[in-house]
């Protein structure tokens, strides 16, 4: 969560703009509040892989109905209301002890290679999915092949930051109040056609944003492991194919 309320963020921006008193009420107040909201959206969009504080993991058991057209997808009613982008999906099929990753396909690929999965054969393994919006209110996760046994699916996704409800609200972002202030100040200077000042704030925002993205990705106790490379004292198991670090 952020440290500053919307009122405090607004005060910082107004100070950057030279303490303009026309932003304290009326249309000016509405404009700057709207700009603060847009700033959150811009920051969320800027990190393609999703900010860690906006990433949510959930799991749900699914019981097969035996109707292929129904089992072919996860309906909107079973998707999180705040779902923005899918980061990953894993499934644990009934009778299995290990989850498997389901690979996403673009809608264009899905339409070309699969089309209507419900007319194809079913399987006890799910290999691919497509995240498809049917309309503004209907969004579905389609499976291929269509599963014919019960399973649990594990969804990791990002959500958009919660809009500021009032002046006491704080941002969903962790330690990013400076980004909200910087990009809002940039937007407001552009609005007033003070392009030189706007460019200075844009550069400052980009620098702060790059630092924040890097900080979000790097964790003190994480060691990047290339695929297929043996790590530390890892030794092959009796069944070496069960060891993800055994090179063979």
C-alpha cells in the first residue's frame, strides 16, 4: 500500500506546479484527481510482467460435467472480478501428484489451429489454453484438449490498482508514491502546454520507473538458474529424468 493519501499526493503535485490555487476546487480539482487515477493505470501498464503487489494466486477445483461444450472452458463467473492479465496457469489432474503448466496460445493461433475444441477429442491432460473475451462482459479460459477428468487449476494473475475512492484513499502500489507524483506532474504540465517542464518530469518518471521495475524483479535470496544446468551439489536421482537439474 502507498504511504500518502490522494489528498497528500495532490498537494505534492500542486506544489510541483507552482502552488496553483485553481486546482483546489471546481474543474481544476476534478482534473487533477482524474490525472492521479490515470497515473496509477499508467504505472500498472508500464510493467509488462506485472507488479508483485498486484499479483494474486488462487486455485479452484473443477468437477467435469461430461458435457464437452461446458467442460471446454472456465466461464466468466468462475474468473476473478479483478482479473487483468493471466501470468500463468497450472493444473493438477485427478490422480496425479504433480502440477503441469498449461501453455497459453494467442487467440489468432487458437482460431487457426484449434477453433472449436469441443468438437475434438477429450483428454486427461490439458496442454494449452486461450484467454478469450467474447464480449465486454464475457471472458473465458478455453482448454485444449478438453479435459475428461476432474482437476484443480492454479491461476496467477495481475489486477489493476484500485481507483481512489476519496481523498483518504491510498494507492495499492508499494513504495511508488513518487511515481504517481512524477507522472501526474508530467501530465499536468503537458496539459498547460509547459512542454519543457513536462519533459523534465517525464525523464524523471522514466528513471524512477526503471528503478522500480528492476527492484520488483530482483529479490535478495533468489538465484537465477539456467535450464539444464546443474546447481550446487545436485546429484542425479535413480530416475534421472525426475531431476530438473540433471543434465545427463
